[in-house]
């Protein structure tokens, strides 16, 4: 089995016909048919079957198709990377960022990227961690920064930062030096909705301890929760970096939660399904060098 045979096989499946695949490959149809026959004989499996509408893969062909595409993509990526070894990386890389990180990182990151890779394009997708994670798995995003993502064998996670979780209250509240878990029940709270990493972290810590919360409202993002707190409507549980989103210093007060202390985790996430290109790898290097605690 060689890459040429796999290329012919994928072309036949994608075009649904030996003749159309041969035309696309600029080959004679008998040559394509012969290579597929050799491949089937080598694997001991029938890969294609003729139907009234053309050619379709058998169950064995469907299995091979996924592997063949992966191997062909890896081969093309390897060739591209080797050609660019002595050149500036070019192309496009899609980076996923949570909204509150994008607000702080877009300017320094784009500046660093443009300086380092003038021939490349950085495309930033903003969103919540869960949709960004789904975009990575689906192949729409090359790499992303995520908060407390659920484990999956499809993605690799590299921890970048741990943040202490705080009780954030409107200006004028007298908070203790440290807020116990049990006393969180005494505060009216605005929190991100279910499936948000912050909410999932709170539920994981408080539900087993049977600590109820006074949730007066749910919002979609951290900066929305902070705005509610700034306007005196409720308190919230937010990571330390969220305070940097405040529109006016001094409009909120905060105290760490614990013991036990609660921390969220920022990770650099990348797909495991295919090797990262040089541009993606270099972009990951830039992200590791960013300052996330300021």
C-alpha cells in the first residue's frame, strides 16, 4: 500500500466513478482500476462496489477512507513544512479565544504575529470555551485557549495558568478577608449559565457539600456578570483576571473563596488528529509567551 494507491482510492470515492476520478487525476481509467485492484488484493478486502449510481465504498472501504485521508493530509503537510524550513511561514491559522481573553490579547498577539510572520494571516474566532472546543474537534479551529475544558482523547491540553476564584461584590459591601464556601449561600449571585466552565466548577465544589446558592440571574459571559455587579444588582463568583474588565476601578470589591480554594485553569488546546503545521506550532509558541496574569 502506497500513497499513490490511496490517492486513487480517495479520488474514486469522492467522485463516485472510476472514469471521473481518472479524468481528475489526468490518467487512463484502466490505470486507476488496476491500482485499486492491487490495493484490494494486498489488503484482502473488497473496498468498492458498483451501484446503479456509480461506485461506493464497502464497510472496509469506509474504514480505509478515514485513514487514507489522514495519511494523505499528513504527507501534504510534511511536504509543505519541509518546503518552508528556510522560509517565513505563510498561510492562515485559526485561533480560538474566549471573549475576555480576546479583549486583552488581540492587540499584543496580532502585533507579535505580524512582526514574526508577515506573510501569514491570523484569524481569531471569539466565543465561549465549549463552542471553541467543538470547533477544534470539528477541525474548524487550529488551536485555542480554553478555560477548564472537559477531557477528550481528541485534543491535547497544555496548562498555562491557574487563577484563584473570588467573590465579587458591588462597591460598599464589607467582605471578610476570605469567604468560606458555606457563606456563599448568603449572597445573591449572578452567574454564567450551565455548561459554562465557571458554573461547572462551582457545581463540582458546592453540590457535593449541599451548599445552595441564591442565583438571581444567569448570563452568558464573564464581562456581563461583572457589569451586573458593577451596577449593584448582585454579587458573582469570578476569576481574578475578570477584575481587569471593570470599566471603572473601585466599582467592585472582591475576596478569595475558601478553604478549600477554588481555581480555574487556562489551557492551550490543539487537535491530536493531525500533526501541527509549522505556522500553528509557531503560533502556539507565541501564545505560551503571552502574559495572562496582568
